[in-house]
């Protein structure tokens, strides 16, 4: 048995050395080799799906409407370094074959009892209640809540608005309001005091633009992001949380309005994101409800006459009518404030009296069946309505996904 384990560790170590993130995985491999099995936990999820969207120029159309297979794998590696000191990581790989390290942190527990813990490294940013629902096994749908996926008309390449040309957001060039599942490099302090849970973090990036995949993985703006969340659980099964975050989100040297650059002396940190969130979780019997809402503001009044604001929500209900079967429904919406507009509205898209992005409504339904405790099959249908367009893009999507956990 020991010979088998040694060969396994050598093979894993060799694989680690061949990856683009060799240094990162060398740490993992070395930790696994030098730790007893009782102190190490390795688990994962693998999922494959077939998706088909209707054909439209839209960011919600999967692969331009062509029927496609897709896959994803998540590997979780946890190790006990010493008493009250843990190492936690989550590695993700999908069909693009780009290796992503989402979580890579050292956790210090019970520094002053359960009321004070700390994490440092690539951490889970405390905003909202996405939790384990970021992973396919515990997410009954194929996507995250709408506010974490919508790509706005504020282009990530130069921070200009391009409302009049949907190709940019369809190609993924816009800035998100909330950056997906929210991981970023930083420091977090968290704990539990009675019915109150809290978390406070300082990170390289911001909620809308995390710094995990910035060049070099380091802070690329003039400031650090701050985020905090408090949650109350007054009775079993019911939790209400409040979140807030503030900080610069634009990269240093990025182009600004009308093509000028901040390298000439203007500090990109004057453009900050301020966002507040409310989240709810309630479970009773065979029903579970998750909800979250947010108010977002990007400071751009000098450029566009008004700050860029957005409000959104997501509400999700799950029901287990019988053993192995589950039903789920989710509705999400985002609305945007109007800009006064100036200049040629066809070029910059700042049409007077219109929102700076199109309001969105998304409705999703899902049916799940557990073949076994480790294997889940789910069918999902997603309907997207772009509000305010005479010709709403035909960008609905249907999917069938299989998820296996190990």
C-alpha cells in the first residue's frame, strides 16, 4: 500500500511540475507528500453538459447558438498544517483548458475562540450568500445568479460605454457588476458571536473586477478593495445578511473617456465602486429559498454627467417532491439608471434620457434527479428578456448536465 501511495505522489508531483502554475502546485504536492492521510482531504466534482441556445447576437447565447458539449472539473485540496492552521484550495479546469486557482488560502482558526479567525491568500470575498451554490453539485442551474454574470456596456478594455453596439458585451468585453463567484488575493477576518456571523476583507481588486487574474495576479490599481458582510440567524433555517464593499476597480494606465489615458497624471483610483447587498436564506421541510439584492454605483459623473448605477435581485426556490427528485426556479433582474447624454448618441451610446445599459430579466427552471448520492442529472431551461428593445434577442438556452462528486 505504501509503495502505491509513493508512486501516486511521484506521479502527481510530476504533473504539477508540468503545469503553467508549477510553483503553486509544487506547494500542494509537497504538502500532500509530507502529511499523513489523516490530515489531508482531497475531493472534487466533475460535470459535463450539452447546451443549445437560440441564435442571436447576445452575451447569453452559448457558442453563437451552436449545440455544444461542455465540461468542468473542480478539485478541492485541504490540509491540516498544524493545530488551528489549515491550508485550503480549489482548482478549476474547463473545456478552454485554462487552469484556474480560485481558492488558495491559509486559515488560522480560533485565535480568540470562534469569534476570531483569519485567512490570507486567495480568499473567498465576503459579499452575498452564494456559498456552495457556486459549484455544479449544489447549483440546480447551469449559471450563477444574474447579477454575477451580466456583462455591462462599460468596456473592460478602455472603460467607455458602447450601448449602441452589442458585439462588445456579446464578446465578453464589458465589466461585470459582481465578478462571478468572487475570489481575490487578500486578507480576511471572520467569526461567530452568538447568532451573528461577520467577515471583513481587504483585497487586491474590487467586487466588480477582482484582481486574481490581473497581470502577475497582483494589485493593478491605486488602492485596495474593502468588503464586509454580517449575517444574523435568529432561528434555525433562517439567515439574513447585509454586505457592503468599496474601492477602485480600474486598472492603472487604462484608457478613459474620449481616449485619454490616466498615465498622464489622472489617478484611476478616483473611479471607485460602491455596492451594498441584502441576502436571505430560508429552509423549511422540503422547501429552500435563496435571495439576494444589490445596489451598485461606479463613480463616473465627470465623464457621463451621472454616476453609473444599477440595481438587481435574484430569487431562487427549491423543492424536493420525492426522493431523488428536485425542482427549482429562479428569477433575476437588473435595471440601470438614465444618463443625461451628450455628443453623438450613435457613437458613444449615451442617448439622452435612456439607461446606460439594457434592463434584463432572466427566468430559469430546473429538474434534477440523483442517480446516486454522488451523481446528479439536471435539465435546465433559461429564458432571457432584454427589456426596452423592439426586437428582443432570441437567446434562450436549454441544457442537460451530469455532475459526479468524489
